[in-house]
């Protein structure tokens, strides 16, 4: 596949155009990758609007109808629901690990048992996120590349 | 876990417990005290024991995923509650001495700790495998990126 990169003026919006004969799984992967890697996410620091790179997210947590994204040190709120984020960005690196959390697998440095068949994902910023027992089989499949 | 899911899980546990307690009472009774006669009231014993076990679980219900520390605290609370309920239920039973009661109270945490330790060892092994898979996953994704 031929790759063409054009530099554009800052006044124009960045975009990726894929020209293909048909939409295959590889094309879907590329689309998902662009969504995850390249995209920025609108988040809120109290009432201030901020833009962050999606791949910088360590994990996302839903707390009482509100959804927060955790970066290395900062925490922001997003206005979308957890399942909406899941649908949009659940490509290569994000995984729904419990009812409340989605983790960035590339930020996980260790996995430990957490009692009752659950596991604890240790992130590179020192935070720990529970992988619920219900999600462990999917977690294994995801790591083995059996699911997207 | 939502309360609806939790309630359903408890209901299934209740049915399983009633069955298991009935079988245990029947088999142990035939082995150790085959001559004893019971009234119709005895049929309620497995239901009461199973209900007690299920009700105790309600004490430590949490809608959110509990931290390891909270799981340990909830387990300790459950041990105390189970021991208390069993002691109260055996209060008026003839032939149950203080030694029996001590054995009963001690055996609950001993069994619970043994089961927890065993599952911890199994989970530790699983965690090691998952970590290995994670490292492979990360190197694969890094290569793709």
C-alpha cells in the first residue's frame, strides 16, 4: 500500500484519508490505530477545556455517572460515557477491565493476584487498577491477540 | 456488580447450599446417628442454615469493585458473623460442649485461611502467565506501532 504524507498549514484540520478497494480487517485495524494513536480527546479540568492525546491515558474510571481519565499525574473529566469511550477507542491498547474501569495495556508493568479470582494491574505511574474476575478470560484473549 | 446480579447470585447460592446441607445432614446422620428420629420441623434446618449463610453475604455487599484491603476486611467480618451465627444456633443443642464450640469457632478461620492461601497460590501462578502474555503483547504492539 502506498503511503502519502502531505504537510499542511496549521489553519487546516489534520486528517487521514484511506483509499482502498474494500474495507478489510487490516483497514479496520489502521482506522482503529489512527483513532487511538493520533486522536486527541476533549477533557475538562473543572470547567476548563483541555485536549489530551488518547495514548497518554493510563486508565479511565466511571464514578457515580461521571467519567474521569487518569494521565501520568493529572486527572480530567470527560463528558462521554464509559461505554462510548470503549466503543470508540477499544482498539489495540485499551481494555475494559471492570465495570468501572478501562486500562491502557501499554502502561501496565505488572500483574498481581487481588483475591477472589481478581487481578491487580500495576501501571507505570505507580497506580493500581483491579481486573475484575468477570473480565479475566477476555483479558487473556486480548493479550493473546484472540480478540481485538 | 449490581444488586440485581448480586441477588440472583445469592439465590443460586441459597439453592445450592440447601441441597448440599440436606445431603451432608443425611449422609452424616446415617453414618454417625442412624437411629435418631426427627419431626417435620427438621426439614427447615437446611433452609435456615442456607438463609443465614446468604444473609451474612449481604453485610459485605459492594456495588463497586473492592480493593484488596476491603476484601480482607469483608472476609474477617464474614468469619466473625459465621462464627457468631453458628454459636447462637448451637446454643440450645444438647451435647454441644464448650470444646465443640471452640473447635467450631477456630475451624472457620482455619478453613477460610487455607482456602484463601490455596487460591492465592493458584492466582499468583495465573498472574505470572498473564504477565508473560502481557510482555509478548506489548512487544507485538510496539512492533506494529
